C-alpha cells in the first residue's frame, strides 16, 4: 500500500492536466488540496473519470464489454504457435528478464490469399536439396554452371521443378551429358517412341571441362530421310556409329519393301538385336540363322523401301547413352534473380518425364508447382485463371482425386463456401473459404480433364507467427527468447502499438471508452484492433479507430468541481474523493498560480474484472474461433 502524497502538479493557465491515475488493480482514498500562490483570486475545475480516452470507431456493430483488453501492439514470434496454445492473458517473460507482457491473441490475417494460376508443362531435375543456398523465385531463369543450360524455375521440393523450351526443328547446337559417346559421325534418335522420330548426326562435340563429361554438340538434322521436327529436351539417347565390318544383300534379286527375311553374303557380320543400315533405311535384326536374318523394317522413322541386290549392309555399333539438352548430373544451378543455388544430383538412366498441370503463385509471373499445398480454415483463397494458358481447364474442388473426371466412378464437385466467376483463360476466378467441415484432404482438379488433380490439406489449427500483447513492461528486443509451455519462441519484428482496457461501449454511437495500460501511449485515429464477442463461436472483427479524445478531455458528467472559486493566497480542501480502478483525476486552473496536491492511500483491489476472449476448443482456426468470458487474470 502507498500512502501520503500521491500526486502534485502546477499546470499552466487554462490547461487541463492529468493529476493522478490508478491502474486496473488499484483504488485510492484521497484528499485534494488546491492552493492559490499568486495573490489573486482564481477558479479551477476538477474532473474524475474512469476512462482515459473515448474512441469513435468506424462502426457501431462491434462487440465489446467492460474489462476487455484491447491492443494494437504486435510482435512477431518464430516459429509461431497455434491458436490453441495462445491462451488469452498468458504472462510472457523474456529469458533475460528484460521484458514481460500478457498475450491478447494471435494476429489472424483475414485478407484474401490470391493465387495466380497457369497451366504449364514442367519436368523435374534431381538435386541435393540439403545443400540449397537462398530461396529461388518462381518464374526466374536458372542456369547450370557447367552446361550453361537454362530453364525456368517452377518449384523445389525433393527435386527441382523446371519449365523448359522444346528443341526446335532448326536447332543445330545441342548439349549432351556424355561427350565421349557423341563422337563425330555418330548418330542418335530423338523421340524414338513417337510417330515422327528423327535421326540426328553429330558433327562435333566440345567438352565443358577437360576431355570427359558433358559437351556441346553441333548436329545435322533430319538424317537418313527423316524429318526435322520439334522434340522434348532431356531425352536419354543411345549413340550409334557405323561398324567397320560390313556385308551385302545376297537375295539374287531385289530386296523388296515389306520383306522381313533378308539373305546376306556374310551372316556373321550382324547380331540379333542389332540395327543395320541399308541405303537410308534402318532395320532391326531379331534373329540370325546362318546368312538369313529376320528383321523389322523402317526403324526410327526411316522408310521401308526396295533395295538392290548387292547393296551394302552396315551394322550400327551401339555406343554410350546420355541425356540431350539437359543439366549435368553434378553441377551448380543458380537463379538469375535470387542468386539462390543448388547442386544437381542424378544419374542419366532414363528420359525426363514431363507433366502438364496447374502452377500458381501469389505474385503473377512467379508461379510454381504446388507442393504440399495447405489451406487454413476460415481464410479465403482466390484462384485467378485469367491467364490464357487456363483456357479449357477451369479449376474446381472435389473430395476425390480428379473430381468429376475420375474413373471408373466420377466424383462430385465440392461447392460449399465456393464462389465461381468468369471463364478460365480470360477472366475466370474461383474462391473458397474452408471450414472445419471441409473435406480433408480436398482435391483440386480441372473440370472435364483427368490428370490435373492433387491434394489440398485443410489446417484446422493453423500456426500463427504474430501476436497481440498488452500490459507490456520493460523492453522487448528482436532475438529475445521466451517459452509457452515447452515451446521455445524467438522474437522477430516488433511492430509495437497501443493497449488498454475497455471501460464502456456505446453501441449506439460507436464510442469505445478505454483506459490505457501502464506504459502505453494514447490511441490515435487509424489504430486497428479486434473486438471481443462473448458468444461462443462468434467471429472476431477488425475494428478501426476513426477519431479520439485526449486523456485530459472530460464530459459534462465527469466534473466534480467546475470553475470553483479560490481566494488569493488561500487553500481549498476537498475530502472523500475515492479514485477507483482505471480512473483519473483531471485538473484545470484559470491561472498558472494554482497548485494541486493529492494526498491519501492506495489499496490493491480486484474490482476491475479482466474479461478475455475465450477460444472455443476445437474451433481454433482463422478469425472464427472462440467467444466467452474468461476468468480474471491473476
């Protein structure tokens, strides 16, 4: 208990001054003495109010009750906490004891999350993800340090997702992951499993480093009568070279097109499973019986044709395999914008696999392949499909993979909390607000098309990385550490702000009376904080302060003395003034020669009940959790 002189002031003339304030757990029994010391009669005013400021809010539809803490004091905490762990009123103490505060609530970002969607064809590259340095940016160009090969970054999980240009029909400079196999004069086939394969000839190969490993090739397109066409990069090809041992056709007549039994002069020159060349036709030997061989005609896009008896038969010797137009198996890839790096880590054993599907990102032009995509309940997610690549692929949601395009049994489209507008490819959008009742997992899919579907995990108890605080004491600094339960949390960016307690709410006029917490500056217009509904399950709303009164402002009902007279060189004594919790004595003198002194004693009381926002167990996501009065904070 404090007793004696509680406060004293000699304010400037006609200036209101806060003489004394009590906090939420203190009351005072006082005597006010006013002295005139200038030798001339004067008047004074004394007001007693149980609030610091009146805040006119931007609406009168909010929910507040006396005792609610309010705060715009925000602090980042890492790695974050769930709302279930964010107990209102919880006392937080920095480990170095430099700062303390009480937890009001997590900061729930209620803004709509907009994802800009494209439909792209991507592939993946094996990398050592543990050696990642920095953060790649969606849509940036990435370049291999050895190969110089470039691609567009589209995501990084256990593998690097990239978008790659096709090998055009006129490209004559290509790379290979094994230059030793790509000797001058050798041949290889691109898109050998397509209806239009193409045979390419190697003119030269220049190694990236030394005399082994990857190399840049100069090639001749459309060999042996095939046609130069566009191909996918990353194909695993086999290099072939003409054998030095040849033989001839020995049919005794023309070897006709369509004939699958070929008689040779020397059957020992070929092997079963070997490719042979006759003029511009490539044939596959499937069996050798003496000088008679069984063949499959017109391989690799060549033409099954007639051949003159005695024509040269040249076996193809199979060489090494390598990837064409791809990264090296162990090189550093660097992002052009981010300067992030990662090292490739793979062995060339198969061709790259390409898949067409949805990619998206929160910045247009920085879209990536969705990886472990999640949605918090009670948060709105909008998918913008205005990019032309979305044409014919409207994005939809379902509780089964591929949705309405699923086989053998089509699923149903999920529409609860979903709003669709426009047309995919021009102005199409779809938005969804998941709730605790939303299927988990939820699937996104392309309406009418299979293969564009993947899962969305619904997070019932999201992790939040910012919190509102009140009763802030001492000094909090970035890097401070504190604990909640067994979790260790580190302070990030401190936004700061104002905090206090509700002493009254005029729901007609939208005026909130607040008492500032110890150490808090006054609220100002534009401050934003959340209201405190008492109903279980009610949604907290962001409120904005439109205008404020000063701590020294008084309403008519707040005055206990108004222009009270005092004679020259005399003193007035006012007894029995009880100052309750969260209350303030304001004084004003007509001249600067008035002194005010407040004497008495303070007691600790529990008259002011702190009423917290109480979360509803099991409904902790977004801004829709909770409601209810909590016990007073000790």
